[in-house]
C-alpha cells in the first residue's frame, strides 16, 4: 500500500519572495495588515507585492487613504536591511506620482 510523503523542499518553480495576493478591494488592506506583522518574511513579501502595485496611480491613492504612509514610515527604522530598502523603494515610487 502506498503512503503519502510530504517533501520539505518547495517546488523548484516557486519564488519565496512572492506573496499570495488578495484581489480587488481587499488587496491593499491585506497588505497593510501584513506590513504590521511581527514575522520578517511576511513583511518582506508584502513589500515586494506593494512595489508592484504602487506603479498604478489609483493604487497609490488608495494606499494613502488606507494609511500606508505611517506603516512605511515605521518600517524605515526596521532592523532588517531588505525591509528598509523596499520601504524606501515603495515611498520613492509613490512620490513619483502626482497624487503622492
């Protein structure tokens, strides 16, 4: 009889820096929650996804309305270098838009 085996290794085509993203109106509030998470990997994934989303001026407007600036400001003082770098990148992209 066959027994199932669960591998500890992820599939080779899975990128650990990409987060599963909610759709529609729930995407940005979910990312804001993940930015405030105590887990480092969750924060890094949320910042990577946010870097992709804030190229759209409409998403920048929604992010500002949801209070992302306070979350990103707090992440600028984070102990992890990647978090600080990505938070700076998100802020830079947001300020390049007229709404930012």
